[in-house]
C-alpha cells in the first residue's frame, strides 16, 4: 500500500467515546491516536491493536497551535487525512475557568481551523461537544457570531469571555461547548469548499471514567438527579455515541454537515420543560 493510498483517521483524545467511534469506522485505515497523556495513548493502542486495528500514537496539546500543527504534519506523512474525531477536553471538575476556555474553546477552534486546511475531499469529522452547551442561557446574536467566526487566536480576547465575566468552571464549560457547536456550523461552510463535512455531537452523561469522577464529585447529586429525571431514565454508553458518530462520518451521513446532535436521554428536555425546570442549578 502506497502512502497516498493510506487513509488516516486522527483521534484526538484517547477516551472511551472517541474509541467507540473509531472502532466503527477505522477498519482498513490507519488510526493515529493523539492525547496529552502517553499512558492514555498506550492504553487505547493496546485495546484497538488487539482488536485488529492499525494504530500509532503521538502526544498533542490541543491548546497549542504549534502542537496541533505537529500532529497534522505527522498524520500527513502517513497518508491522506480522511477522518478526524476530536474528543479531547477538560470538565468543570478538572480545571479552572481559564484552562477550560483555553482547552475546550480555543483548542477546538484551532483544531477546526488547522484540519480544515488539510482534510481530504470526502473527508469528515466529529467534534464531541456537550449537553451543557444546550443549557446555557441565550446569548446575543453578536456573541453567537463571535464564538462562531472569531479567528481562534483572537477568541479568548472577546469581552464576554474575560475571567471577570466568567467566574466559575461550569460557566466556562457551558460557553466552550456552545462555542464548539457554533464553530462547527461556521467551519462546515469552509470545509464544504474542500468537499468535506464536519458535525458535532453533544452527549449527556455517558458512563466513562470522566463521568464516574463527576458522579462521585461535588456535583454528583445533581448529576444523579439529571439521570433520574430524564425521559430515558439512565445514563448513556460510549457505544451509543459511537453509533451516531459512525453515521455522521460515513456515507449514510453524506447529507449532514454543520449540525450539532444533542444526545442526552432527554435531560435537556426535562431541564427546560420537565421536572428539572424548577430551581435546578447544575447545568
């Protein structure tokens, strides 16, 4: 197989959700796993390679444009980048507001900008956002446009993203995930000129190691209430997100781009119109 004939799927973030998607679309392709933590890379590589996938790894810091460009350089040396799964990020329980905005908001914008310059024709991408972005109070049209279209390197300078305005990690996370959804919509226009597609998935509580940390953390009672009062009445699984991700990245999803799919078992519906509507602070 020649270099040009190798299709490369870049998986940013070695967690359970990204792995679930790549297992469904990665057969016969080379999977390049990129995570900030080499132990995470090695664990994901062991799982996927033992299942028959062709895998290699590298380190990436999504909050650094230089690091993202180094990742792309490595991927393009292997072949043509036909797929991108961006599932890296930090949660409200893991980081400060500044770190969340830097990783989850700025980092995603950089990834979409940089990969949008190299993604192959007929290529596709999925960005993992969050239900949290759907429960942020309405922003102004100018704020929405700013989150969607401001060049990444100017993004954190927006007045409403300053740390005297964003004072807690949950608010930073909500803004970041709303920004991810809006940025995907805007970038889909540019990606479309290359014949490529990009979509977002906004999962609810999906049982992963990160979710278990949240459920046992200071907001655990609130998360359990979210599950109990949702329409489905349970948490989700990575495989369920993987099924949707495979649809969006495959030929069956060829008419879908610039969209954000809320996949939370009805938690957001209950927040706005159901039993979670009254005095529910965890968003």
